[in-house]
C-alpha cells in the first residue's frame, strides 16, 4: 500500500495523483493542511530524507517569510518547527510505501520504478 502526502492545490501533487489514478494504483492522499501533520511523522520524513531535501526554499511560502525566519533554519529541529507551522514549506508530493521507503517529488519514471520496487 502506498500513501501520498502533500497539499491538494499543488500542481505537482495533482500530476502525481493523476498518474497513480491512471495506473490504477490506490494511494490514499494526506493533505497537510486538511489532515494535519504531527511532529512524529515529520521527524520520520526528516530522518530518512534530510531536512534540506524536505524544505521547499523555492516556493511562495518561503519567499513570504522574513529574512530572520529564513536565517533561523540551522538544523533539523529548527526546520521541523518551521515546517509544522507552515506545511506548504514541505516539498511535495511525498510518496510513502508500507515498507517505509519514501520518494520525494514527482517524475513518472521514478514513480514507476518506486512502485515496482515497493509493492
């Protein structure tokens, strides 16, 4: 079983969900804004992927933060605190397999490989 995490209005999340649907692959969707995000789950993501990979510094939310807030990100704890406050700062989508494997972002080829390896 797979689960996809993100924000429903994100274009990349929409592409990933459409791809999974077209491939007839069931993957429940967890919307950070609607369904929430707890620190245990976020820390699990960070432990496996690293906070640098998860922190979306190219998006609108990052650009709206003041310089002091952006500069305060020094380690996993400070990054996690900010991502919990602003879930849109988490790169997306994040695909999670039952075995704990994770794939960040969307690319059809990568999804195909990930799905084959984690079924």
